C-alpha cells in the first residue's frame, strides 16, 4: 500500500490498526503480523519470522513484544519503540476508558454474551497462528515431529515450557532439525 | 504541611479500594510489574496473578478474574490492558502509566538488545540451528494452548462455537484473509447466534 512512505509511520499505522482487531491477545494477531510483515510489506522472510517468534518466546515479558523485534528489523531502535507503543498504547487507553466507565455505571459483571461470542473466534485465530507458525518453522519431517512432541507434552503435562524450549535449542544445536 | 498529607496529593483512584489492606504507590506499581514481566517466560499472566493476588494481596481472586475477563474481551494485548486497568484503579492515570511502563520497558530493552544481536549474528550456523530447534518447540507450545482452550467447548458439545472456531481458522489460517475483514464478519454473526441461543435457553 504505502511501502514507499516513512517506515516509522508505516509501523505505527500498521500496528495501531492491528491492535484494535487483536481480540484474544497478541497470539491471536500472529497471522495478521505474518501476513503484513512477510507477504505484504516484505520486512521479513518466512524463516526470519519463525526466528523472531522463537526469540520472543525465549525472552521474558508479554508475548506482544514480538512487535518490538519486527519494529527493530524495520527501523532500528526507533522502529522497535514505535511498533511497541503503537501496538500497546491505543488499546491500553481504550481499556482504561472502558474500565472507568464500567466502574461508574454499575457493579454488574462484564456482559457474558459478548464474551461467549468472542471466545470461539479467538481460539480459531490462535489455531490459525499455530498453523502459520508451523509452516514457517517446520521445514523437515523431524521438525514437524519435534513440534508435535512439544505440543503433546505441553498439552498433557504441567512441565515448565522453558525446558521444552531449551530441549528444542539443544536438539537444534546437535544438528537434529 | 504534616508529612502524612503527602499521600493525599496522589490523584483520586477510580474505584474506592479502601477495603483492600494494601494500596500500592507509583514506584511500587512500576517495580511489581517490572518483576512479573521479567519473570514471565512464555506469558506473564501466571506471574501477574501470583504477585497481585497471592503475594501482595492487592486484589481478591474474584476481583482479579473479573478484571482479567474485561481485559481479555477488549482488543489488544491482555496483560498490557490489565496493567493499565490495575494501576489506574489504585493511583489514577499516573498509576496506569507506572504499571504499563514497568511491564513493558525492561523486557523491551532486553528484546531490543536481542534484536540487534540477531541482525548481526543471526546467520551464524550454530545460532541458526539453535533457533530452528527452539522455534519448533515454541510452535508446539502455541498449538498446545489452542488444544487446551478447545477442551471446554468440546466437553460442552458446543457445536456452534466449534463451527465458528473452524470457520475462523480456515479463513485466517488457510485462506489468509485479512484479520479486520474476518472479524467484522464473524463478530456480529457470533454475537447474534449467542444472543438468540440465550433467549431460547431462558424464555
């Protein structure tokens, strides 16, 4: 669309708009981030996107900080700041406004119907994130197997996810993937 | 001016929180959120709950669930929304900003350093192999979360919910349609269905 424009402005516009549709949290917005960063703007390759996702999972902090990494790769430190603030600022202000409004108007619970309606949509979005990330990360059958094993382990046990990331890193280091 | 009146200079909180034993100050908010953020590998929510409900007793479990439900239902990163709503509840706008900054600034600085390292060294063979392995595992973790979240609707045999879920999955994951278009179509549809179902359930 406006790839010739100032990259900071593009980042702010892209992530500011995306955040308003990121119902269900940052992981639900992964497909959209992938679509824009890889397919439309060509900021990253598929492989780089998978790498960046891995780095964001390896480091502490909210999952949304994957946008810091995307922003940095587009426009350095200024890009990292711009992308993060654009992704978090507008919706944070909205949350502030809504919570104030609800606190003043009544003590009632949040409308249950709206929540019931949104839950299946956010699960569907997160499923799509899983698929898109798997297509970017799993280039070999061994990789597919490792992903399936991690998914099964995390689903069936309460093992700390960090150990699985570590195991993945070690297997990668050993040249298995 | 007596030293005690200093606390009165803080902007009035949005909700009376007088019944709660502890009322965090601005620095306390910043530090608490910075801590839970830096402890939170693969998601901060668990740590946020632990710190807010169990450790500091700033909220009861029910209050926390309600606040989180609001933040989950609003767009944007949930934990970031939570930090603002939580902080502002105790210390007004300044409290919201303190919690927001505590949650985001420290991990963002760390992330920027990692990004710089990746740009410089990302093509080194050893690092490439390690990252490839980590991303396989990370994707598996993301998929496991989806399966966990799918269990309640499956148990309840919520056919309509599961149908909407699959429809969104196909539209975004397979057809790669833009998020905004899909949500603008799916949200009203899902709302309408849920509204009708509830009316039928309680005539």
